[in-house]
C-alpha cells in the first residue's frame, strides 16, 4: 500500500507523475477529492507545497502523522518554522537551483524599466511607430545598484549587474565576508546611494515593510525599485504613493502582497513593469526544484533527515 501525501498546489506534470507512482497523492486543490482527503488526514505523512502558499498551522494540526513539509521554492514565510519544529516536522526548501533564474528576472525587470520594454511593445502593437515619438531610455552602465539582502540570489544579481558596468553596494542583516562590494549602514543609506534598489531579502516578521516611505524617499525621483523577494517586504501603500507622486521614478515588480489578487492600483501606476511571480519559472529550474522536492520526501520515508531541512 502506497503512503499518503498531500499536494497543496500543482507541480510540473513530470514531477506529479513520479509522485503518483510512489505515493497516494491527495490533491488539496481538487474539489473532487475532498471526501477522500478528509478520510486520509490521519495517515498523511508528507506535504508538498509552494513557497508562496506554504501550509497553515490550522492544516498542520489536522495532520497528526505529518513528518515533512517539502516546499517547492526557497521562501519559508508561509510556514511557521517554530511550530513545525515543536511537532518534529521537517520543513525543506529547494535552495541553489533557482538562484540564477531569479537573479535573471531581477536583471530583466531592471532592463525592462530602463529601456521601456513593456511601453515599447505596447507602442508598436498600437501602430504608433512612425506617427508618434518614443522616449529615450537609460543605460545601466555607470549606474549604482543597491542590493537589499546579499544572499545567494543577491550575489548572483550583483555579478550580473557588474557585467553591465554597474557599481554594486548592499545592505544585509548579518555581515558578509566574501565580497568586496560596498556595505551600507542601513536600508535608507543603501537607497540614498543607489540609482536602482533591488530587493532580494528573505521575508519574515523582521523584514515586513522594510522598504517603507523613508527608504523610497531616499531612493529619489530618478530611482528604480526592483522587487524579486516577497510582496510583504515592501509597504505597498508607500510604494503606490511614491510611484504616483514621483517620489521614485519607476518600479519593476515580480511579487506582491496578496498574490494573485493584487491591488488594481498597480495596473495604472506609472512607469511600472509587472510580472506574475515568475522568478524561478523556467522549465529547467522547475524540474530541478521538483526533483529536490521528490528527494526530500523520499528521504523522510526512508527514515533519513531530508537534505535541505531549514527548521
């Protein structure tokens, strides 16, 4: 008899096929499985979920046999790490394999803003080319880019930005020894010293709204905000106000506070490039992430510590 696991949201079909081959997979997102899922709750030992969805304490309490929550991503802000550890539940992520793609998204958003990519696409499709002028963009070369959160993804973003001739500085909550980039004393000091501020910091209670009105004011009317972290680390009221009144120049956003039901004010905010949380969304990376999810769940059922446990 195959062990019972819970799948909170869809994964790549290739990964789901492997899960189905080994386990009895109960899909939380499938209304047709509601009754069978209710009956299986006492037996479910593993959960696979997304970083943006996680698993609530309420659901954890419904699963008395739960031993591992395998997150398909690196964000742990939607799982209570202390609560899970108190119940001897391992929480795992998929570190490393998504670093490059998320960093690439940060660069893509930055270039999209600087070179008016989205505006240009709409301009051409509307048949305006030849009858109207189009604004000049800005080069990344020589610009100062500030990285808020210098972890693996932050370092990968910085290396890419350097290749475009940009000058790197950063702020991190703990000291970073393996870099020669300039360290700033605070997020405000970083913003003051940056033309582009890229937010790549982990989301938790300590970093909620770390990019606030003061940071945005310090970034200035020509400054660009890029967010590839989580929506919760930016004060959205302050951001929308800053965009609309010219406190900052532009923003490129991949993440929002209430995804996917984001505030409609973003649709009309000026000088923005918006993406639907696609940082790690390439075929290659999603396969690698899914394989780590499989490995972490398999380790649990074989009695081993899952290799990328974070709690």
